[in-house]
């Protein structure tokens, strides 16, 4: 699946932090039940890669990727674990090059016009704006749309259900990323029904370019 198709598959990409592998499958099932299929499991915990393996094995409707990829080694580990895409918070020349050579697509993180230029030069036209709120949010995305009309963004960082529609209304935003779909207290409590409801509300959002 190419990265643009993947970003179009869901208006919101949940940013998932899993402390326990046992939570991975029920969490993924809860999100998919609410209509959110594209899942980013971050490499912020030791449970991340095994969680990806479990979701791939047991939740076939989920499109699971790995986030917080910062080195080529992280990217290789994500692919080996069965991730179907990878997301980075930023991008070095080495990571951009590895992403072009990888078996799975990389969504590189950018924050400045120079970052966008470097990613474009490396062959990328889909990027993650991170941290979106701190980088200027809506105003920054509007400004980037002028010189970079060919780029589609997935802004992540500081976005919630209330602000997501404003981001999705922009023509250069394909989807948004957010951690509000998987609040830590709900995951710890195993309150999968609550997470399904959060996913259902997010899945009802529509990007400006959606049919």
C-alpha cells in the first residue's frame, strides 16, 4: 500500500503507546470496531514491536504501522515486525534514504520549510508535520500550501477531537494524528467500549479532499 492510499484510509491516525503486549489486540479491535483501521504503534516502549506482531496476527482489518522511527535500524525493525508503514518525528538524510530503500513506506516528520524541501528532494510527497501545534498549526499548514502544493500532510501533536476538523478542512491535510483516541487511563482500565466510541467519533470526520 502506498503512503497516500494509506493516509486516505482513515481521517485520524491514533498515536498508540502500549506498555503491555496483552493490551495490543483488544485495543486494535476496539479501534477497528469504531471505524479506525490505520494504527500507529510508537516505539516508545519495550512492548511496541511485539504488539505490532500480535495485531498483525490477530486483527486482520487493522493497518498497523510503527511510529517514533528515528534511525534506519528502527525502520528495519518495524518492517521485520510486520508493520506495513513507518512514521518518524523528524528525518535525517540517512533515514530518508533508508525509507526510499525500505520494503515499507515511511512518513517522514517535518517542522520547517527546509525540512519539507529536504524530504521532497529525497522523493517524498507525504509528510508528518510534528509537533503540529508548536510548529504553527493551521497557520503553518496554510503557509506551507503555497510553496509546496504537491505535499500532503498528516499533522500530529496537540490535536484533539475539537480541533481536528479545522485541520482536516485544509486541502493539504490528508489526515491527522492524535493520542486522544487511546487515553492511557482507558487502556489501563481495559475500557475498550470507551475507546470504540472515541474511534467512532473520529471516523466520522472527513478531510476536505474526501469523496
